[in-house]
C-alpha cells in the first residue's frame, strides 16, 4: 500500500498544485469567463514539456486523470435534487430530446463527412449534448479516447461558450424572451456550467435559476451515455480483435460502477438529510477533483498534439453547437414556451 502511494504521490501532488494555480488564475477573470477546468487544462498543457521529462510523475498523473475524476463525478451528485429535476423536467426534457438528437445525429453525420475519428466526434457531441467539459472527461476514459482528443473537445467547447456568454443575453433581450423561456434556452443550449451561470444571470435572476436547474438536469444524462459508450466500445474492440459470429459483451466488465455511486449521492441529497454546509463542502470538493483531473489530462497533452488534430474538428464542434442553439429555441417557439 505504501509502495503504491509513494509511486503516485509525485504526480498527484503536481496535479493538485496545477489545480490550485488554475483556480487562482480563473478567479482573476470577471464573470468566470474562463472556468477553472479549462484553465487547468491550459496550465497543464503549458507545463507538459516539463512534466513529460520526469517519469516519476506519470503514475500519479494517470491516477488523477482516472480515479480522482471518478470521485469528482460521484460528488457532483450532491448538486442535484430529484424534486428540482422533476419540477423542470416536464418543460426541459422535451427540448433536451431534440437537442441531444441534433448533437449526436448531426455530429456523427458531419464527422463522417469531415473524416473525423468517431471518438473525437462523439466527445464533441457529448460535450454539446450534456454538460461540456465534465461530460467529455467522464466519457473520454470509457471510450479510451486519446488525451489530446479530450483536450481538443474541451477547448472547442470553451471557445464556443465564450461567444455564447457574450452574444446570447443580447439575443434574448432583442427577441423579448420571457425569463422562463430564456432560462430553458440557456440551460439546454449552453455547454459548461460556468457559462450557463454567466449567460443565465446576465438576463435575470429567475432566468439564471431556471438555467442552472435545467443544466444540472442535463448532467443526469451522463449515466445513460456512459453506459451506452461502454457497450459500444466493448463491441468495437471485440470486433477488431477478430471475433467471429455473434459478439458477446461482458456487462460486469464494462459497467462503470462509479455511476451507481453518483446516483446514490443524488438520492441522499434529495432526502434533505445532508446539511447545507456539508453540501457546499462536497460540491467544492467535487469541483476541485474535476479541476485536478483536467490538470492531469493537460499535463499529459502537448499543444503539438492538439495542433496535429487539425482545424476540421473545431469547425465540426462549432456547427453542432450552433445547430443545438437554434434547435433549442425552435422547439420552444413551436411548443409555445418562448
């Protein structure tokens, strides 16, 4: 046990230090325009040439990118409350069906036209469909995506979110949207949580509250997508290994058990037995774990890796994001929720 701890300690400590630096740098920008997770990714990539030269960091960085990430996802559940989810679900779920179908349908179609590998294509799609960087970080290890693909998808999401935070409030005001309609629009169309907060409350407090609840509801969809992509990845790998006839999948092997703990966290929070102060502490711990995990991914990724991927996937991400923005508001207009 002590041997394992000694092996991972240097990389864990480095990832934690990068996370602290990223959170401090992020706090210097007004309106949380650059979230701590994105900042962690960028700082980690800047430090990649240094960290990659010392093999003693490797084990701990890998541990942070995998296990610390799972702890962050599990604790993310304390931000959710089933009663709040149900209260907005009747309005938002219908819109989400269309936005998610758009993200994955259009994403995979355009991805094939652009020749983008299926893993990066679906990381871009899951980022748009669910919850930005958190979803990318959760699905990436499941589909065994390269670190540079994860970093690319998160970077693409960040650039688009910066634009939406600036532009969407002005569009909402120009169109004369209601606070409910605008909050639903932002909650279903904007990706990262920090961007949802910034864009939502720029319109009104009620719109901000609505947007955040809708956004957190989207977070629950991490569960089915992690399961679906676990199954797809297992089948594809079995087929590439030369399996003949019917390909069987070992569900016990691929099932991401941390998702059960995520649901347990949501259920416990929903009972109201967790004191508010503890909820805040666990929420901050979850955020730090996510930032630390993204720091680790950044430390394993160089800017050269990102540059080698090319510009087409960035265009793909922007097209999918833009389509989801229009589909979300279109569905609201069609259903009278504008």
